């Protein structure tokens, strides 16, 4: 991510080294999250992955503002607006997603919330701006925005609101065009093959066309993948911090159906968890549906505003303890900020020595962000032989989440490679230079 934004800042627009090869290509070969180009000017202030993490955290945090404004609009209560804003900032899936490095799709949480709010108050052109920013954050978001616009179009048609119907139709058309272009044209053009994520849906078919056809020809596959224990646990973690209030207005939660299906149907189990960014597009609609759910509860006089507030705060704090990342949480990440690895002093030394962006490096997983501001950087693998320098943490090699056997294999090959000399060693850190 940092290499992509850094290269954009240097005039090499959205360029990065292919994680699976040795060539440089455009970011669109992986994801069509071109909003990353907009972040490049911030590198004037400070150039580094820290900038991306700070920007992401600020933008995600700002999502509390449309949550508050929408709550005040729908519920006619500043008090409940503050409660929902608090619950949003304390929401464990949001905190865990933000903690999972930088991903442009995280910015879409706030973009989608503002899109919905401004559409609700009939500020359609402002809503369109946030809609564009949202679909530029990741290609499949266009499916969710089209679902949102379809719901708005139905509402506009019933009320004979031509202006609302026009903007709803505009969003639908642009969304569908952007999704089709991203999956069938843009990704294949820059990648030289079909979208990489389609490999996560092999059980549904080979390629996007067959996957769509199998919805009608082999529906049983889809039913078994959707209705299972793992997915119900996933829904529990998403809905429980707000007391399942979202279910009182399910129509707004169903706007996120495309994203739910993307996660439910994937062969990649990480996509059905809250420890990463895969729930990002769902989160706005969990809160939007909860806000409208409270309106239904108040209308039916099931609970009053005070009891609803107590329920939300109580469950938010309980889930924050069990699944949050704050200092008091069971899984607190505080230790990450307090710990200091002895190798980091050596890493800093080599960061300064290898500042030249033209020097190519191969690095193990944890060292990537320290050396990413260059034209060529390789994740340590068989491609190490194309690098001028190889920098490794042995712990990364022997605990590689991607492919431990392969990492160990190429580490042993490197240590025996007469084309490289070890020029530095400090505890876990080893540096090799090509002869």
C-alpha cells in the first residue's frame, strides 16, 4: 500500500511490485481502489506508511459524525445521536478492521455513511461525491451502492419524487457500469488475466460468468454456503454490540446483501471474521439499520429511549471487553505499542543505508513497511535473487502465515547461495548483499 502511494507521489501513478512476481504493475491489477491516488499529496507532510494509518484512522473516526447526524434526523434526539456515535467508535469489528493495517476499503465506511445521510436530507450532489469516493475505494462496493440506490428508487417511485428517482437511477447505472468494468475489463487488462479474488470462489464456478450462471443452475451450493454455523457466528459478532436492534429494520441491513454474499460464499475463511477489513462495507448498514430499528422500537413502544440507550451502552461495553482492542479489553493490543524488539535498532540503520529508491530489496513480512518506498520491493520468496539486498527476520521465515515451507526452503537456498554474502546479523535480523 505504501509503495503504491509513494510511487504515485513520485509520478509513477498507482504502481507497485507484483506481490506474486518480479514486474511492476498498476494497483488496478489487484483492486480497483484508485482513491489511494488522492492520498499521495499527504506524503508532502510525511512520506511513510504511518501517514496511511493516521489518515485511515481519522477518516474512519469521522464516521461518527454522519452516525450522529442521521440519528438526530431520524430519531429527533441529540442524546440518542451521541449514544450511537459512541457505540460506533467502540464497535469491535470497526476497531479490529482499523488495526488490520491500511486498506482503502476502510475509508468507504465513512464515505457510505455520508452518502446515505446527504441522500436522506436531499443534498443529492453532495451524496454523489461521497458515492464516487466509495466506489473508488474498492470495486465490489458498487454492488452495495446499487442496492442502496434501488431501495431509494422504489421509495421515490412510490412517492412520485422525480428528483430522488433521477439520482437513484444515476447511482444504479454508474454502480453497475463501474462493477462490470472493474471485474471484466480493468482488472483483466492490468493483470493479464481474471480478477485474483475469483480464485476464492472456485466452489461456485470458474470465472465470473459461470459463478453467476450457477446461481440458477446449482442453487444448492449457494444455500449450503450461506446457511451454516460459521456465518451465524459472524452475524452474531456484527449485530450483538448494538443489541440486534438492526433486525427491527432489516431492509436497511439488506442493502449490504452483496457484501454479505461476497463474504459468506468465499472459500477464504478470513472473510467471515471481524479481525480484518472484510466487514468494512457492512458496518455502515449495521448502524443505519440500527438507527431505523430504534425508530421502530419507539413507534411500537417496546422500549423507551432511556432503556434503549442503556441496552446499547451495556452491550457495547460488554462486547468491547470481549472483542475490542482497547487497553481494558481481553484482547488488548496495547502490548504491541509497549514492546520494543531489539532488532529494530538495526532495522533503522538499514532503513537509512538503503534510502535510494533505485536499490531493490527482498524482505520478510514484518520488514516490508520499513523498506517499501522504492521502485522494486519483493516479499521474500524465490524472487529474492532479483534483489540487490535481502533483509530477513528469522522469526518471519519460520512462522510465515502465507507459506512457511516455501519460506524455509528459500531461506536455506539463500544461505547457501554464493551470489549473496551476509553482511549484517543482529539477533533475528539478517542482511545479505548480492555480490
